[in-house]
C-alpha cells in the first residue's frame, strides 16, 4: 500500500451484530476473472471488511448472508432482487471524496437495471459521472452477461494514499439475475487508481481481483478459516482462500485472532496493488502472505468513535500471532523486531498484518 517506515522485507519477493457475519460466495468461480496490467491489482501488501454498505461504509440489514451456496440463488426463485443503498463515506475518513469517486465508478459499472447489460451501456453510465467512459472496458468480472445486476460496496479501503495519487480498494458484492430472474450472488474487489485534480480527483484505471481457480484440496487452516463465523471474508477473499494460494501463516493468525475478536477482512491476496503503493517493493498481499481488517467487534477501524484500545490490542494480537509487519492508524511502541509496527495515512482505515510465509 502506501509508503510506510522501512521494515524488514521478506525474501524476494448499516452494522450487523458481530459474530454472525458471513459472506456471499455465489458465482466466485467464473465471475472473479480479472483484467491484466502492469503494476495492477492482484494480491498486495500492507492494506484491510464484510457486510452490507450504507452510510459510513457500514454493513446493514438486507444483505443475504451465506458461506455456502456458491452460484445459487440467494433465496430461491421468488426472492426479491436486492436494491442496496449507494455507499457513502463515514466518520473519520481521510479525503472522503477520493474514496467516493472510486466507489461511484465501480457502482456504475457493476449495477444495472433490466436490459442494461453490456459494455456499451456501462460506458454510458460511467460517462454520466463525468469520467472517462473507457474505464468501463476495465470492469472485468463486474460486466457479467446477465440481464440485471445490483452491486453493494462493503467497504472502500485505501491501498495507497499520496499527495497526488491514490489506490482505493473497492470491496463489493454483486447480484446477477439468473435464468429465472432470481438473484445469484458473487462479488469482487477492485483496485481503483486515481490522480489528484480539481474540483475532484480523476479515476485513471481499474484493476479487478483475480483470485484464481478453486484448489482441488485445501489445507486445514484454510478449511477452518472458511468455516469460522467470527472471521468475515468478502467474496474475493473467500476465493483467495479457496484457491489455495494463501499461506498457512496468515490463516493461522486469523484463527488465533478469532479466539478473541469478531473481525471483518477487506483484502487478502487479490484486488490489492502488486507493489507497496508509491514504491518498487513487492507487497505481501499478492504473495498470499497478508490480510487487512477494516472492522473489529462491529467497530470500523477508521471511525473516531471506535476505542483506540480495541484497535491497538488487535494490532498487538496480530503481532503475537506471528505478523512481522503490523500497520494501523497509530504507531505502537515496542515490538519483537525493529519496525514491527508502522502507521501512515494509508493505514488510517484498516489494520494490515503481513507474514514472511
């Protein structure tokens, strides 16, 4: 993500009750196909959600919730088609309009009324925002061939924030109309790149997540993480774990943290910049060696009303669980190694936990 104090680099390289959060997995196999580009999103480094978006980026009622049922209607053929509210930045966000700009483009591409499918229609929706309509061509998995779609942003997290550029990781769920019109759930995470401008920042590129195919078999930590109700993973992160490309170390740490906290992950491997934003260093995320957390025990990390001790204790617990590189909204003292803890503008809205393997 964005620049942060030097740290030891690894070898080359509307709120729901906590504890009941789960994610929609439907359609993850075929729908999560990414577009390719140099320096684009895939899995990345220091960065960190999961539930229905509403003002403040918080989750709320109305989102179907399921860890299984991939590719199936959310509630049967007679289910009402979801109509999620547009995402709005909540309290404590840095440069909220930068996030909002990124989100609006993703919402325009990934949601459409009956008959609004296709790139041409998506270009029109994007152009209506006053941005380059060609961005719709980079929508990748969001542009599924379905007659109707609804998109809900779980959270918009910074993947990097500098004075003149930014990466906003738009974590989302999407519902596609199936053959009988019933909604089928899927989702993605899109790394949206922006450059500074007036009166608003400009969106310059989109890099949707590319989690890869589902692995034939999964190890014990991955299986347990997917089954743990205290760990909420968004669709792209679920697909990351199912791909078998996430190392055991971060998965084991998640399980350890779940012994004390209910938490919502925003990003694991895919949908994050390949390089630590603003540097030429490889991020731990694309290598399957990191995860980001945007909400702990139902409290958003970015919200000024969230007790500092809650976030700080989570950061220290992540370090105790084996993370060599823990970032968050405050620079903590101590640490087993030099620079084990770090803080910068990018990590004002989440906790990053990176691992060596």
